[in-house]
C-alpha cells in the first residue's frame, strides 16, 4: 500500500502539460514580427560585455586568438540555440525552457527550470541596472555614488552593498512601467537602442581595421621585452608585463589551452537569446519567427564579437589592452580620442537593450507558471492591453529590491546555473521528443506546418508505426535493428532510458574531469564512461525518428543535443562551492512553494482529479470548458475538444 502511494506520488511529480499548439487563442497580444525577435535577441545577447569582455579575455587568456575563442563559444551556443529553435517551432507558447520541460519530462523538472530562470533573470536585471547606473555615474563625475555614500551608506560587508543604488532602482521602475504599457511599445524602444548599438559597433570594427596592423598578430616576446617605449604616447614602460604574461607571442601566445579557456568565458557572452523563446504567444507566426529569430540573433552577435575582438587586437598589442575599458584605451592608443564618446553612447545603448532583454522574459516565465497553477494565481492576471501586468510589477519589485540592497558580484554566477540547467533540459527534451510515437493520448499536439494540417484533414489518428493488435517485445535485435520505420511505444521507451542514463553519465564524467585530475584511475573511469555514452548514442541513433513536419528541426540527431548537454554540464561544474550553496538555498525556497502550493493547485493535477472523479476515460470523454468550476486554460480546452472531435471525423479545425 505504501509502495503504491509512493509510486502515485512520483507519477504526480512527473505529470506533463497538455498543450494544443495549433490553437490561435492567446491571452497575450500577438503583435511581434521576426525583426522584433531578432532585435530582442541581439539586444539581450549583445550587451555591455562586448565593450569589456573582448579586452579582458584577449589580455589574460587568448591574445589575438580570441577570435577563435568567440568562434568556439558561438558554436557551443548554437547547439543550444538549435534545440530552442526546434522547440519554438514545436511548442510555440509562452514559457521557454519551463514549458518545454513541462510537456516532456514532467512538472517537477519544469518547476525547477522555471524557478531557476526566474532567479537568473532577476539577477541579470539587477546587475545590468547597477552597471547602467555606474556607467552613467562615471560620465557625470561619480556624483550619484558620492551622494549615496555620504547620506545612505550601509555597514554590512559581505552581505549587502556598500550603499543602496537609488538610480538603478529608478531605471528598473521606468522599465517596468514601459513593459506594463505594452509589448509593442517595448519592442519599438528595444529596436531603436539595438540599431544604435549595432551602428556604433560597426563604426568601431571599421575604425579598428583601418587603424590596425597585422604586426600586432605577429609579436615577438623578445622584442617586446627589450624595445624602448619611451617615445610612446602612453607610459607603457611602467606597465610592461612579465614574460609569462606575454606568452609565446604570435597569433596564439597562450596556446590552444588559452583559446579553450577564453571560449569558456566567452560562452556567457552569448547567453540571452533564450528570451526569444518566451514570446511564443506574442508573435504573429511563432513556428517560423522563433527559429529564425534565435539563429539570426546568434549569427549577428558572433559577427559583432568577432569583429570587435579582431579590431581591438589589430589596433593595440594584446598585452596592453585594458581589462575594464579596452575600447577607449585602444582608440587613445591610435590617436582617435574622440571615438571614446561613441563608445560611451554605444555602451549605454547596449546596457539599455541588455536590461530590457533581462526584464522582458521574466514576467512571462512568472505568468506561465502562475497560469499553470505552480505559482500564485494572481500573478497570471492580464491587462486590457493584453500584457501580463501583475507578473511584470512583481518582477520589477523583486529586481528593484535586489539592485537597491545587494552588491551582485557574488550572485552573478547563480545566473549561469539557471541558464545552463535550462539549456541542458531543452537539449534532452528535443532528444526525447524526436523519437516518440504520435498518438491522440500524448500530452501535447505538434505545431505542424500548414501542409501537414491540410494532408491530415479527416484522419482520426496518426500512424503508430505498428498494426493494431500487434505488440512489440523487447530484444537486443530490435534494440539495434528496429523493425518499424515509425516510432513505437517500445522505441520511445528505449530512448527515454538511454537519454536518462546519458544525462547521469555526463554528470559523473564532468565531475571526474573537473575534480579528478590526471590520476590513472580517473582516466580509466573517464574512458569507460565515454565508451558507454557512445554505445547509448548509437542505440538512440538506430531508433526510428518521428516524421512530423516542423518549420525547423535540429540536424545531426542525436549528436548535437548530446554535445550541447555535455558542454552545459561541464560549464556548470566549473562554478565554485559557494555558488552551489546559494543555489541550494534558492531551491529550498522554491521546493517549499511548490510542495505547499503548486503541487496542490496545479492545473494538470486538477484535470487528472476531475477525470478520475467522473470515472471518464479519454476514449469516450465529452469535454466541458469548465470542470467543477475550475478555470481551465485555453490549451487544455482545445486539446480535449480536438481529441473528442477527431473520433467523429470532424473537419480537423481547432477551437
């Protein structure tokens, strides 16, 4: 009896969301086009980091080979971006990785993902607001900092900031008001700032290529250490580095190891494109616009990072680059001091778009979770302009409090955990869903292309890949050489098991790789784990794939999602112990909310309980748009309605 209750509890934790993706119904305003999404992705991803990161990584890690670091980081980001793009075409609804996890691996994993995305976006918004305030304060002579230190200082070192940042709070309040007003207006402001930022970066790249020289990619350490720099306009003699910090010189002064180390840092420069995936219910044609928006924004950001880093290292020797403000120093070095004003304008525009990119998806994640019953229901209220007003205000208040009280340097790494965990789960979900059979009782309905909808008119149920009455039995032969060309329940189950084991092995592999060193036992263990993973990948590859037509599909399955999972988990293992302890505290708060409120108020749980109370099975189910007074979401209504109509050979239209 106890075991049965435990199994039932486990099934409730892993219940999946019912979604009808062909329904045009949305509580939010569909007003965004593809260009809006590209601008949102570029603005969120191409933040102020481009004005700082390139100089710091080039000087400390990669030298001129930073262009290769950005290339490797971009490829790793594209792996995650492709997985998001397929899910955007498959499930174009508000919620991003939270929703993708919900329809695939279940409610508990979805809550963990959504709860961590909320933390990531709150910290992102607060930290960028403080950076905007600091940048503006620097331009006007640090008057804001002096005033706050003099009249509002806080004496709590290690816990709170040295002084509350009132200007950062004002910035967040202003942005919250803009987002509350409407998504169309927010998108317009974002497009203006993003275009200015891109134009400034284009000016910098062209200027760098004009004033730069290839000699800075072919430096000799011996000449550097013995040259007489007294005639240089900058006092370089005082800042001449040691032989170790210069490296071997040339294009790759710190070797390929330095390039990889730089790539790990540069990877975070591409974080932000996932905000596009939260706009599924506010885009006019989400199945087409979301994949194009994600891939295009990543491509534009890579070109910008590549161009800026190349221009920097061509204008100025890598060992002289400034860690905090490399572009102004580089322009002074070549005698173009006036260009520093363009840098200031560009950095403020970049910070503005980055702030909007962090703030924009946060209310939509909260809204999606509240609508599903996992967070408090009042957070799902929508304004007359079809904007998630309550969740936007809640997001603004939380971000403002963080920016007001905390010095966020110690918390920024928590952003990485939430984002990388979301990337990992999305990659795993793509892998699982591609090999699942299509059937009416499945927990979601595909967002099919228009051609497939037309072809499937009048068909009551998709092909199962096996004839009715025939059941597959497991054997090693069918595992490696399946008889069916269509996914079956058995092949889908095999893929589920393999993906779960691969995820566990990747986690163990990354822990050993980071902590185990070069001991013989560790190398043997890593080799064994690698070979087992290859075998499991081969088994997945042999299973029949779904033939469902989508506007975008991840190529080279199952390799791209598995590589993406490995990259993300490996980067998570690089974070320090303190970050994981803070992560544990945040998760404890989240689990308290879920098990005390979300678990009992989940819409999916209410739907299951309603069905079991009436004793009705799906085969003979007559849908009601309101079960026992429960406010059923449009997705569930459409799904249940379609399921019953399919059996009456209706015309296939979705309500």
